[in-house]
């Protein structure tokens, strides 16, 4: 945890909320581009058109009167995820990994009726989970199939990888692991574990839960010291390519690993949070300053990813 005086925080290169908002988001993210990532449905359609690997979109519900079609829409799919198009912070995401006896089962094995699913979708449409409480659209996506490397490290959910990008260069990454407390969601505020990742190798560096250091997953008891993310040399260029597709200079890319499809982008964030610094045990500021000092940035995503791997290698 960063319980230190301001001078110590500056020495560590910790980026604060004001610094992020003024120096990076305001300067490098034109507001007209925000809808490309604030609306997950818009981003998914953009990604599909651009050939970016994303989870399959199974359907959408945009009007309250369409909720009656939900049962037939979901019937062919044993597993799926329902999420609000304009949601944030993991709110409103419902993961179903089994249908049985007219019931829908969450990863925790909690059973939901069709009426409960319909109510959840109705709440999404009414804007209960959206940014600003505006009316929303419910997206139904194919459920990602867990890569076997994560079986010892995740509980009742799919891990995701957050990569912070500046001017198209990866500057920091972490792995977010679901726990029982987080209800199978990879959201740090809900109790998921954040694991700092070495950009050069994809190996685990540090881990925290509720901002406190942990060495093992709280539910599986597996040590993070042995964790290394596969496909790392594919993941970083995939994240870096989002710069070209969105035009946003300061960006968070969230990526999952499907055991058959490999790395998939699940969403982008124009205002990525700062807890990634806690997971990595180091600050963003000095890394961002190094990228800001670059005179030339018109390199390919692969070149930018390779450059960051060398520049930010952990000794």
C-alpha cells in the first residue's frame, strides 16, 4: 500500500487522480472519441469491422417490450454473459455458466429463474448500471472458455489482463483474478486479486487484494510466484493496436485468454483506474514521462510493444 507522505509518493512516481485527469486524459483523449469505448456495443461493432479479436456477440435487447423474447434468445446457449453496454466498474455484469431445469446457474452455483434474468435485463435497460443513469442496451456475449494456465489462480470466473497504453505504447499491466468475495468477477473493488505483471516477460511481480499484499490466491491457495501469462508476445501488440483503432492516447485495454481462441479484447476504458500501481508496487508517472519524451511514435503496434518490453523490463 502507498501509505507515504507526498514527497515519498513523488519519488515512487505515483500518478494521482488529478495528474491522470489533467495531464493525460484531458490532453490525449478527445471527448468526441469517448463514445467509442464508453459504449461497449459500439466498440464491439468497431472491433469486429476492424478484425480485432473479441468475444462473440450473441444478441442484444434494447427495448423493454423485447424482454419477452429473452427466453428464446438464451435457450440455445448453455453459457453466456449479460452486460450493460454503457456500464462501468463491472456493475451489471451477469455470468451464467449452466442452464438446467428452467434455471440459470451462476459460477457460484446460485440459481436464477427466467423472471430474475428478465428483471436484471430490465434494470440494465432502465440505466441502473450505466454511466450517468441513462437508458442502456443489454448485450449478450458468448462466455469465454478459461485458459488452463489460469485454473489454479481463478475462482468462479474468468481472469482478465489490464494493459495501460500511452500514445500506443504499453506502460503497465496487471492480471485481475476473480475470487469468492468478488462473486466470480475480475473487479478489484469487489474483492478480486490484482497481480502486477512484468511487461517484458508476462511473469507475476506482486499481488494485492483490497490493496493489501497477498502471495497466494485466497480461495485456491496457489502461489503467484509461479504464474506466467502465455501468449504474452501476442497480447501486448493486440493491446497496442487499440491506439490506431480509437485515436485515444491514454487508454486501458482489458484482455482475456480463451483456451481455443487465444487473446480477446473484452473492452477499452478511456479513464482507466490507478490501482494498477498498487498491484505492480510502482508508479505510472515516470513511465508515462519516458513515453511522453519520445520524439517519434509512428511505429507499428508490434514495434511499440517490443520497445516497451525493453524499456520497462524489471531487473
